[in-house]
C-alpha cells in the first residue's frame, strides 16, 4: 500500500459513482488488543458485501489522515482516518488507515464484485 494520493483516490471515487457496488467498511479502536491492555476501550465496526450506490463522493484532508464521504439516495457513508491506498488495484478501491505503529485502524473498500 502507498500513502494516499488525494487526486488519484478522488479520480477512483469518481469512476465508481452511480454504480451498484459492494462495500467493506471496518474500524477498530483496540477491540483486538483490549485483552492485553485493559485501558483500551474495545470498539469496532464491520460491514462487508453490502451493496451501495452513491451519487457523489469526495476525499478531503490536508496531508492526511483523510476522510471519504459517499452521498447515497438516503444518507451518507463516512470514513475518517485513512492514510493508505492500494495503487495496484484497478477494479476495486481499497483504502486503509494505519496508526503510528502501522496497525490497521480503519478500512474502506469498494468493488463491483463481492469481497
């Protein structure tokens, strides 16, 4: 994975606009590590292979971490803390946010095919 290029990720977000897509979205604030450190609040979110269609999408943030918002017919999907993207993927958009230790904190993925 590479550090996010805001213009490249925006280009890819625009390519998927107005299409039926599969989404994978997850976030953790220490749910996997809470058993080792009781001071960490174990929180997590996970959704995979649900379908979405957005009419507008954007990436924002100055020099990262970045935020992505996707406007759907009845609401928004929003993901914050994104730092990296998979540049070798051409049919999927794979974004991730890693903490200062390189551990995954958030992931947002979009694809025309299930994950």
